[in-house]
C-alpha cells in the first residue's frame, strides 16, 4: 500500500513541477533523469551524445538537489538521480528510493568566489571581502538544504570569513540562481562551483576556495528503485570516456575512465 501511495504522490509531484530541459521527446525509448542544477550544461551535452549512440532519448529535470531528492523519495517518475553531494544520495538510499548497488561517483568540482566579468581578483580575507561587498549581499545557495550552500558555508567558516557575511547572505534555491544573481548585477559577489563560472561569460572567478576548506565535492548518480535496464546503460555511459571528456570540458573534474 505504501509503495502504491508513493507512486501516486510521485505522479502528482511530477505534474506540479513539470519536466524541464527535455531532449529525446520523439524517441519511443527514453529515460528520465533528475539532476542537480549545476550539471545542466554538461548533462544536456552528455544526454545528446548518449541518444546519438544508443537511440534512447533522455529527459532531464534540473533543480536543487534537496528538492529533487524529496521528489524521488515521494516516488516521482524518474529513472536516474544525480546528486550534488553524497548526503542527499544517502538520504534517498535510506528511503529505499534508489538501487544501492547502482550508486557511483560521476564527477567532482571545486568552489569559487565570483564577481562581474570586469571585477579584479579578491583575496579571501575579511577586510577585502567586506570592502568588495560594500554593504551588499553575497549570493549563495541555501546553506541548510542545498549542497553548494553547505559547501560554501563550510568554506567561509574554514577561511574565517563566515562572521563577515553571515548577516549579509542572499540565499538562493540552487547554485544556478546564485550565479544568475551575480551575472545580472543583483549581487556583487557569489559562491558557486567552478563549472558554473565556466559557462557564464558575465562573471569572473575572483578567488578559489582551498580544497581542504570544505568537504570533497563529489556527484554520485544512481538508478531509482523502479528504473528499467536503460538506466544502467546511461549510468555506465556517464563514467565512460566520452561523458568524462564532456564533464572536464565543462569545468568539472572527471572521475571515470
């Protein structure tokens, strides 16, 4: 009964949020992938490459990892879940919403401070950061629920900058919204992934947070409990050389062969 109710709720959730960034609509065979917003550009390219190779269409829904994880838990009709951190993958695994044996890392990332494309580099020091903000806010993904925000909070704390910005944050639903805020000029600075800065010409990397200042940024992927055989094929493709080259070209660090 619970499983049936979860599926019904999942259909309702999917109807409410819709399915975004679609490719492969004309294909009889297709898979649905729920993925972290920070992977939008890379995964669109990878999805197209997979379709060309396999004949299977790929439909993507991109959003904040926490929101997607809860939808997966509720039974939303997805075949693959790609998380921006291991914590949310552990969450859906504990909920019985993904196949544990299918979980594997597919990419890694780093964390950066960005500003307008015309801005000068910035030292990760309290006085320099406060001066550049000049009373304005720092764009960052939500520091409680979104992986990029949690990584960002950890990095700011480790570098002694948290007290400077704790009451000057502009928390966003996901890291791409934070990126867009800086690109539009709504906020002078933002904490995003290196891959985000890689795809937005209106921003510039002003500083790179040390790798040791935050947990390792790893993206795990898994097939959902109800996924078919095509999900396994897509997961294998994600760790293959073609997809890994796309990840690297998109500003990520590859993890597969």
